[in-house]
């Protein structure tokens, strides 16, 4: 067997090393946050660490309108698992909207957690139908919904769904992985009980951190369970207990990926300095610029009335794959292919992290125009 020397293998430029990531996550890091990742590893305890950790939780709490925030090692799906474990008990019934690729994942996850799922179908590219959710709700313990479905670029009306769920005494869990840091979310104000998201998309961080946020009602529900969830790691009561036991030294029950937390802290601090509202308004304006530009180039863009997402734009074109390949080859720009109901003849642009800027959108539009000539 021929063995390649280790050095030679790592020295080869990786063909997946794009200059510009414009996929809907993971995002390209701001160079200041990337530099933080290169520093010596810090332990997950001590007064200095606690101050940084608390700052991240406070920023997430302000951004999401959430009184209770948990940061855990893991991806967005880990956050969803955590929320599912803690909010619901096996044998309960939930309504899940089939919004597309990630809606399907929620259906699958709910089943893995032993829940009976009432699936509400969605028309591709349109927001979930509130009447169909209302019809499915009686007798259910919860509603699980994607805020932004990354396969379609649609922002679903979770606030109205949460109000409906509340009328039926059901809990609302929202998948905000492709929404946090891009969409206005007022968890407590909207009566949403829990959301899960991740560091590597709209929050502008590196991959590896899951975020779970609870409203007061969701937090009460987590602590009012008859039995603890069948998991040690994801039991949020354990995370609450650790934060109470050692608030000034080691506020988590496990080792944290401290570098990832500190890189995320940088990204969130810049959003806070811009002002969270101003930041979100800029995301919406950037998505509008991107959609208008693509339409001007003759592409079909998914843009339901009042429900177009800020962090992901889906365009339809019979030349989608060709455009995507040309951008990768000629410009080092990586955009994503179609997914779910728009798997064929579509591409997706992610406006997250360092790829989510006006100059990047202008460059993208110019290069797509060139690719189509
Ligand atoms: C990316 C994404 C996920 C999965 O997140 P991971 O971090 O890969 O686990 C889930 N839901 C939505 C809407 C997403 O966009």
C-alpha cells in the first residue's frame, strides 16, 4: 500500500477551500473572530471565562427576546434534540409542519423522541397554512415549526402559530437555525416556548455550538415534568443546576469549546454595537438587494408576500447548476444547490457571516451576470 507523507497531504490546497462562502451556513468568519480561534485553549472555568460566557448569554437573550438561554457543545440539531427531550414526553402528540427539507428533519426527530406526529403539509415556497395547523391542533401537546426553511427561503409565521398553540394549551418549539441573527425574534413576547439554533449561520460564529432558548412558560414546563428526560447531557435542569451551583466559577456541567464561545462573543458584540434592530434591518435590506438583483438578471426568485427570509435566498433557473459551477470555478464563490421541494433547477444563496455584506452581494450579482453571458 502506498502511504502519502502526512505533510504532503496537508500541504495540498483543498479544492473545497473557496475564497467566498455564500452558502446558508456554515459561514465565513470575520477575520477578528478567526484570530480568536487560533489562540491558546482556555479552560471552561474561572472568573474571566465566566464574564465572557455571561456576555454571550446576555447578547443571545437580547437578540432572541429570551429570558433563559443555554449554550451547549453541538450543532443546531443537537439544540433541537435538547429542546425535544425537555419539552415533550414520549407518547405525546405534536403538530409538525412539513415546510421542506428541515421540516422533514423535525418530523423525523419528533418520531425518534417517541412523539405521535400530525404532519401539516405546506405548498412549496409558501408559508404554512394557519387553518391547517388549527385543524390539527386539538388534543396535541405541542407544535414544532421551522422559522426559516432553508430549502425554500420562506419565513413561516411562527408568532401566529404560537398564539394558536397557546389557545389549545400546546407548547411551541421553533427551529431558528437559519433565522437567528437574521430575523426579528421576540420569543417571550410572541409566546414561543422554546427555540433552538446554532453558532455557524446568522450568528456569524464557527460551527460547534448549539443554542437553546426558553420563554418563562417553556422554562416552567421543563421543570414541571413528572420525570427527568432520558438523557444526562441534554437535561436542561442539570444545566440550570450547574449555573446556580457555581455561577462565578464553572457555570456549565460539561467542558465547553471555549474558543468557539469566544469567537461567537466577538460576532455578537459587533451586532450589539450596531444595535440588534439596526442589524436585523440591514439583513432584510441585503436580502431585498439580492432578490431584486437576481430578478433583474431574469431569474425566478422565491419571495412569498411578507414571508421572504433574510438569510437565505432561493432562485430557480434551468441553468442553476451551471451558474453554481461557474461561480465556484471562476470566482471562488460557493453558493448552495437546491434542496427539498426545490432540489432541481435551483440554487441557494446564504447571507450569513462575512459573506453577508453589500459588497459580497454586489460581487455575486456581477459574477452571475457574467456567468449568464
Ligand atoms: C442548518 C439547519 C439545521 C441543521 O443544523 P446543524 O447545525 O447542521 O445541525 C436545522 N434546521 C435548519 C432550518 C437549518 O437551516
